[in-house]
């Protein structure tokens, strides 16, 4: 996945688990339970896992694009909070 620098996703969740690896840029990922205080900054080579149906947020903190490798065993849908 490629996103532009200084990009932030809306709060969202997915219908399946995934794993991710930061390839390029400085990424941030945090769970909505616990709020932005749980934000972790992830430089290239960092990784995280995300469980299905947990609301979370992501952002590219770099001025340049971020490239993330997403790994999932099954296809999934992304959805926003109701």
C-alpha cells in the first residue's frame, strides 16, 4: 500500500486480521481503545498486527510517501464506525 506523506486514515476496522511491515516512510498506528496515547511510531523495518473488528487509526508521518506491505490470509473489507 502506498499513501502520500502527511496522510491520515479515518478511524476504521477490517473484517479479518492482518500483519503489516513498514517499507518506506515513518508510519503511526494506534488502537481506538486507549486513544491516541497508544500511538506507536514505526520506521522502516517495523511491523505490527491488527486483529479483525478492532477500531484503529493509521497515519503516514513522513513528508514523503509511506509504503506498507500488508499481509493477510483471507480477503477483508474495511469499515468505519457506526
